[in-house]
């Protein structure tokens, strides 16, 4: 069984609609795919409708969190999407995402970058607005040549000329919300230096004590040494060694299925959840 528990669609900052993501997952030979868009479950209904035979969908989300000023992402799976507190927190995060994106566009204008809010919204196509949409709008406006050039000290990253901070909950609070909604929480890509911060093992241990269920070991941004370290840490803390492609479609080179997890790891996560069940079609 091949299970990829991390991918994105146009419901957030992926480039393909949920139906296309499901089709690509099956074409890649996957048996299980989790749709984990940023701070939204808006893509789940379309993904269910488009689910091809032989593929199982794990409804999920990637929650934006913040710890001591650092960005932290938390994957939640198989929670009740109608849970009032979790839904309210997601709505709050999305509202702040939009406000930050508008502020970034204003800063870009002040820097002479001809990017408009209408261009960003056109790129987002109704999905949750994020910096990748702004980066793509910057490419279209001729400000930069590729979206990755937007992420650095010159433009959108912390310390950059157009950087704007935004609200995000503490990861321990996000874990509590996911668990209260019957879901399981997995820490996303904690060992990726390109993302600006390697989370210390002591912080991961504190999140494990707060109810974290798993640790993303298998991720394209983790080298072999980091995978070995995180796998050992997961074992030490009693966490599930999870992972996935973190595919964003064209933005990441259509890499869905490039990282998968062991069947036993998938089964452990499913067994820990009570808010929802995987969706399968024969």
C-alpha cells in the first residue's frame, strides 16, 4: 500500500483543482491520498465526488501555527469538519491571511512592484490566499522570473522588504483543537532548513506531550540524515513516522507520490481518529 498524506489543491495554494489531484494520485499508483490544503477543508467535497476507484481519500488540513515567532505547520487528519471551535479558528486564520496578503500587495506597490490585489485574487482563483499566489502574480507582472525568487530577504520572507506578519495559533492549541474534533495531528516538515527554522527536539517533545500523534519524517525537503534523525525521534517519543509529497502541482514539479509512508503508520493514524473516516471507492 502506498499512502501520501500531504498534498494541496487550488482550495489553497496548489495549482490543480481537487478532482485533478485525485486523478494524479491514482495515476501515480497511490492507494491513499490526503488532501491537506492550508487552513481550509473547501476542497474535500470535490475530492470525494471525483475519487477514482481503488483510491482512498483521507480528509485533512494543514494548519498555520506560530511558535516563538517561527512559522510551524500542523497536519490534521480525520477530524469532524463541523466542529465549531476548529472551524472558527480556521476562519480566523484565513481572515488574517487575506489581511496580510492585502498589506503585502500595498508594500509591493510602495516598492515599485506593479502587482495588484485583483491579480493576486485571479491567481488564487477563489482559494485561500497565500504568499505563493502573490509570488505567481509577481512573476506575471515581470517583477521576478520564478515564484521561488519571491521567498527570501529581498521580498516576502521574514526580514524581507514586503514581509508582513500575521496571526497563527500556538501549535499546542492547534493540536488540542484537532483532537477535540476527533482528529489526529502530525507535525509537518520540522527538519527542512530551507523553510528558515529547524524545530528543536525539545519543542517536538513538548508537542508530543500535548497530544501530537505523528511526525512528518518522509518529506522532499528532508535529506537522508534528517530523515534518520526524525525517525529515531518519532520512535523515542512514541509518535507515528508519517509523511508525504507536499505536492503543490506545477509549483513543485508534480511530485505527488514521491514520498509515502509505511502501511502500519497509516493504520496507526486511522486508528487514533474518531471524527471522520477515510473515504474509499471500490
